[in-house]
């Protein structure tokens, strides 16, 4: 394995021109396909595709020409005029004609076409029309709804009238638009702040810009690959948000670790090419294993059997692997081209270096090693306090609450719920197929009994079926009317009946609609579906021989939730087992992987607790600009577990790899833990700060689930990089002592040996006490005294003298103002032709990013 990464480093350094040209080709592929990802979202499913609800939608789509399973509502309202006003009627008809002009509507039903006053509110100022879309699947319905929304918005309307298009597909269409806008907002806010932090970390614009380039490359290529995958699989609109979050975070993170190592190698006197090879050989290996750990967590989502979660998992895995590939090939090639130019401008490097000298991490490591019990108890108390609210976590469907308050479909839904009840926009659809025909008296009686049972339920307002088309008729009259294959049905009733029975396709399927009293996304609505399926329908005589499928928005989400959480234990098991096994191989220890899994569970629990406080209990409503529904979106906890577990292992690998390496070099447990903490504390904190900024920027999204994810990820990284990695992990390892490194002999012989990062070595090199170079170069200012003398070896921090606090001495800091190269062997100036691919790469990325921001605004 060591030979592989060495060869990879040599390839990137010596064949840098070929590597850069290859990445230019990949970038061209990304620029061509990534912008088209929205086409996949328009064509593929967003959620559902599981259980009876999807089967019901398929039956309605296949059997009914006058009813679409993808109905939308056109809501028209006025504060000053009623539907009986001729001016109101003319304006409403004008809006309706604009919607029909799209050619996407197969039929319209409303007050103006039927005279039915049930389409009019009690005050007469609001009415709605049912739009039957020609769509045959959910995603085509989204695309059609988007065009109808735009047509209605552009139709000429008097100032006293408002018109909105709402419905499940309209909500998802607005969700797609808002999702893409939220990415642009997050990038425009997060990227400048991340750049400022990187400048403070690296003390140079060039070094600070490279991580951003890596992050953008990761996003672009991952989105292009997702577009290719979207041709054969279902993808969710949220994939783009997750890919952007992780692409920026991981791309910047991995680049930061690689750049830090490269600068350390140059300070040790190695030539640029040799420094690149050593960087890939050591830091690159840790990056690869860290990236694979993140990918494992996201890959486990594929076991969820829920299309939305699976597609998000695929997007996350793609961006993690692309980030690793870019860090191991593209970044080393750029470093080989730039050499010491990454320090540009040097005046800024010197200025930043003056403000960041001291020995904080050395002092912190010393304190944790001296009082591990106190630190462990304090850290556990804080994490337990944050995780406590997790016990009250409740999940629910946000419905239109997912959207910002100004979304057209949300405004229309709120008007409908206020004037007609919450169930009108998303009725429960019960599809009944009777092989012997719907017209049979026994079947008509069964449908009538089901309708009466629904109306008698406190969960429903009313039912619509073949026994309610004319309130003046009795059950016996309906049975007589339908007896001769519906031939005796009067002409005035046939349009309404055609929406409830597949008259032109055999007359063997009917639909019963149930209008819920509660919000279709509420837990009460889900309970109504469970009651309907589990008790009401089985109790109706005459339906035993029929196929009865319960569909509609509430049923679709209920089936999706049940499918997801039925498999959630499998997802958790895969993540825990794979993580434990990977860490077992990396660190050849039983307790270290076990401790890491436990610590990560604590970190995830704390993130859940903060999520409950902020969103479920609504304490962050004003700050984050949302309205709490008293629950967390049902998909958020599952996504958070997979993403957070992977990200938490990111820092675990970097911290423990340094501790393991120091222990293998002969340092005792206490010494290795303290020095490992001292030398990685700064870089982990800096990387975490950038992650926090990137994730926090997504709390500006108008989509509530994206707010939840951005907030929880930012909070989790903060907890993980401070309390967990800097307090709990070192304190626990200090107390466990040599038990950290115990492994049964037979198991040790079975496991392959993997060596991760090694300490920088070179003539005259001072040990690196902080990996952040000039920005946080604590190591040169404070070092533990040692008898090592000229070798510059570190004193055992865990020794009695060091722990007593008296064996600390100042050592001259490594100069940071001048060139970092070997003065005896000046770095070769790259030829101009090697800079052309790099310049083209950067130019293309800048253009793509600017285009995203401008286009989406």
C-alpha cells in the first residue's frame, strides 16, 4: 500500500502536465453535464415508489382518462369581490385559459364549469378548480406544474385578485427551484468566509485558493456523474444540496491536510517534487482512508429501500470519492507546478504569521494529560446535556412547510386549508378493482358502506364516491342506475362519474376520495391511513374479493417512512460494523475502534439533541426564520446519522493516525497521545471551522429540511472537533494506557498492516507542533525540554518532569518569513507550458461558479 501511494505521488509530480490535462478533460465533462442535472430531477421520482400507495397511483394513471393521480388546484381569491361578480368571473376565466394554453391539462372541474357551490368558500370570495394533468408519473407532473405555475403568474390579473397553483407536484416543483436557489445563496455566503479563514490559516492567497478549487472540482464532477447515473435510477432534488455541502467541506478539508503536509516537507528541505511524493505517501494515505470512511457511511443508505435516501447516499458517495481523487492527483500536480508560489503573496504570509505564535496546543495537551479524569467527566457532562433532548425527538412530514413563506404553492395551499379544509388539496385516494365489475349491486353497496364509514370517522370531513355523485339518490337507486353497465346514467352525471369509474376502460376500477380533517402531513393524518387500511376497509362486506389500494400524498409519505425506518437498523448496523472493521485494520487495536464508535454515537446524539431544541421546540425560529411544526422532518435523522458518522471519522482518522505513528516510533502512550493532540489540534480546529461555515451557510435556505441539515451538521462538527476530539478522545486514551494498543495475537496476524501519516523528517527540521504552518505555528515557540539536544527530539510529555510543569523550555521558532525551500537547492521554476493547464482549470471553475451564482439569482 505504501508503494501504491508513493507511485501515485511520483506520477502526479513527474507527469503533472498529463495529470492536469486529464483533469481538464474531466472538468469539461463536468461543465457539460452538471448544469443538466435538473433535467433528471424533472424526469425522475422525488419520493414514494413504495407500498400500496404507489400501486394505487399506478392504477389510477393507467385506468382513468378523466382522472389524473396528479391533480393540482388552481386557487383564485379576492378580498373585495365574490364569484358571482361578472368581473370576478371574467378575470378567473382569463387565468384559467392561460393555464390551459400550456397544453398540459386534460380536464378542469370547478364552480364555473359545473355550478357546484362546494368549490366556493362560505364568504364567496375564494374558489378553486381541479386541474387534471396529462402526466403519467410524479416527476412529469412536477415539470408540468412548474410550467402551469409560471403561466398563471404571468397571466393578466386585476389588482384585487390573487391566483395560485398548488398540489403535491406543484409543491415539489417549487421545492426544486428553491433547492437550487439555496445552493447559490450558500455558495455566495460560505465561499468568501471560507476563503477568509483559509487566508488566516495559510497566510497566503494562493494556498488559500487551492482548497476552494478542490471543493468546486469535487462538486462539479460529482454532479456530472449524478446526471449520468440519473439516466438509469431515481434521483432526489436534495442530492444537489448534499453534494454541494459535502463537496465544499470535504474538498477543502482534504486539501488543507495535504497542503499542510506539503509545506512541512518544504520546510524540512525537500525539493518540490520530493515534497509532493512524501505528501501523497503519508497525508494522502490518511485522506484516502478518511474519504472511504465517509463513503461507507453514505453507502449504507443504499440499504434503506427509499428512493430519496438512496439517491442522496449515491450523491454523497460520489462527491466523497471525487474529493479523494482530486486531493490525491489534481492537487499534487498543481503543487508540483506552483512549488513555493503557493506562499504568494509573502508579505501576507509574514503579516499573518506575526499574529499566530504561541503554544496553545502544547499547553492544552499538557493540561489534558495531567487531569484526564476532570476533562473526561466535564466533556461527558456537556455532551450528555446536549444529547438529553434526543429522548423526545419526533418525526413528521413538513408538507408545504418545507417551503419558504413566499412560495406560490405554499400560499395556495394555505388559502385552500383556510377556506375549504386541509384535506382538499391532498385527498386520500382509495382505488378499488373488482374483476366482476363495479356496477354489480354488491360492489355498489360495498362502496356505499365504505363511504359512510369514512364520513363517520372523526379523521375525515367527507367522502366522494359513486354513491355521492347525486345526494338526492338512495343506495338502491344507485344500484339500479348502474346495473346495466352504467348505460342508464343521465348525461349530466356522466362527467362526475367518469372521474370515479374507468368507464372507457372496462368499468372495473372505481376511486373513493376521503377528505381529511387534519393537515395531510400530520401524524393524525397518518393514523387515519393506518386505521383505514387496518380496520375500516377489512370490515366492509363485499370488498374481500376486490383489490383495494389506499393512495394519496399522506399514504405515499407513510409508506416511505415505514420503508425507511424498517431498514434504518440495517443502515446503522452496516455503518457501525464497517467503521469498526476499518479502524481495526488501520490502528490494529480493539479498544480504539470501539472507543471511536462510542464517541461518534455521542457526537451524533448531541447533534440530534440540538436539532430537537432548535427546530422541534422552535427555539431557533426567529434566528433561522422558520415556523416549527413540533417535529423534525422524517428524513433528517437518517441522513444525519450516515453523514455525521462519516464526517466524525474524518477527524478521528487524522488524530489517531498521528498518535499511532508516535507510539510506533517508541513514545509511550501518554507521550504519543499528548504529542498527537498537540500536532493535530490546530489543523483539525481550522478544518472544522471551515466545515462549520460551509454547513451553516445552508441554514439560509428557504427549505426547512435543508435548514435542519445545515444546522445539525454545523453543530455536530463543532461538538466533534472540540469536545469529542480535543477532550474526550485524548482523556480516554490517557486513562486506558497501554490497553489502547492491545490486540489478540491471532487477530494481529490476520490483519494487513497499514501505515498512515509519518512525522516529517529531514536534516535540521524542527518537529511540527502544529500542522498549520505560519498561521498557527505553536510548535516552534514552545517545546518540551529534552536531553535529545542537537537531534531536536521531543521530550516525553507524559514524563514526570513534563507533567510537573517544570520541564518546559523555549526553542527557536522555525523561520516562516522567507522561502520555505532548501536554500542549497533552489526550487526549479516551472515552465510556462505547465501553468497553462492549471490556469485553464482555474478559469473554467471560476466561470462555472460565477455562472451558477448569476443564473440562479
